């Protein structure tokens, strides 16, 4: 991991994303590319007086001063950069930036509201579109353990899903080694409340567990434990993560063909929407 793009929080907020990125950079030797966004819609309206248009220069100057103070507070790795970005749309800017610059990971603080669930619109657009892994960090009140959980797709008869599972496992192992965390996996088989043939279900579930174990083995990742659960994936996967106080959950971005090929699968959306810890979305 060599280059990490950090989308900074606004000056009045905690710099959670920066703290996560710094921890990772200290262990990996990666360079950080800090982006602080500022924009005022009134400045883009034509035929306004020069005094109004001067707001752009004023806002950018104030943000640069804040960035200078931030760099005095935090020691950035050698070769890192910090820029003020005047842009009204973070996801579109990020896509353009990634097209022209080598980036291994994007880190951003999640627009998470635990009482209502889900992420903000900017986060969802980044989740759906970024071609590199996205780390969405949250501030939680409970103590996290040094444990990373990879949520695996049980549709292992599909080679695309298998490949996505393996990418998640490999990234999980890489992050685990850098952060000193153990990697675990969780796979949930959707199941109704009533199963007509329980013996047949157990037999099929056992065969699926063996297949998932093989997927993990083929990935080359060292997985400390595999949690195999049944029920509603969004609830069961997050129950495993919360019960184990994991610091992070990795979720693969759904694989679809055609115009919706880059959309997140419905199950992954539900898992992310209920997550209470940091998440990394793996494309």
C-alpha cells in the first residue's frame, strides 16, 4: 500500500478519517493525499458583484490556514500532500482524481446516523462508484478489539462472487497484518423462520461451509475463525461483528452484469446500513 487518499472532515469536526489513515500509513509507509473540500454555491452565480465573488478566495484562504495548522498538529508521512479542493461534488471529483493518480485506498469519515441507520448520500455514491477500496470510519463509544471481519457472499457457485470473496479476504489479511488485527470471516445463509426439511437443510449447509472453507484456503489468507450463520444476513452478520467488538467489517461490492454492474447488491446494502463499526467496501 503506497498511496492513500484521505477526504478530510470539516474543521469543526473530529478528524477520524485522518487518524485512521495515519495509523495505517505509519505501519505501511504509505503517502497520504489529504483533500479538504470547500464550496459556496453563491460564488458560482454569474453577474454578481466582485465583492460576492471574493468569497471564494476568502474561503480558500481560511481553509489553507486551517490545513497548515492541521499539519502542525499531525505529523504526515514523507511525501504526503494536503490540498484545498474547491468543488461542489466530492464523488465526481474523487473519480476524476483516481483516474489520473495512483491510489490504493480512500479513507473518509462516514456520514453515519445510528438512530436512523444508513449512510449519507455522498457515502453511498462513493460506495457504488469507486474503483478502489473505500474505508468509511465511524466514532463509536465501545472498545473495539483488534479483529477484522470479512463478510463473505455464500453464492460460491458463481466465479465472480468467489473472486470478490477472495479479494475481500486478501485485503482483510493485508490490513490485519498492518494493524495487528486478527482476520475472521462470516457467511450467512438466508433462511426463513420455518424450514420444511431440516435434515436436508443441514446437509446442504454443511456442504456450503466446506466450500466456503475452500474459498478461504484458495485465497491464501490466514483466517483465524469462520462464523457460519443462518437467518437475515444484515442482522446476523452485524450481530457477529458487534458480539466480537470487531474494529472493522469488510464487505464486497455486489457483482451484477449489465447496466447495474457497479451497483451494490441488496444484501450488502442492508449489511452496511446496519453496521456499527468501520467498514471497508471492496470493489
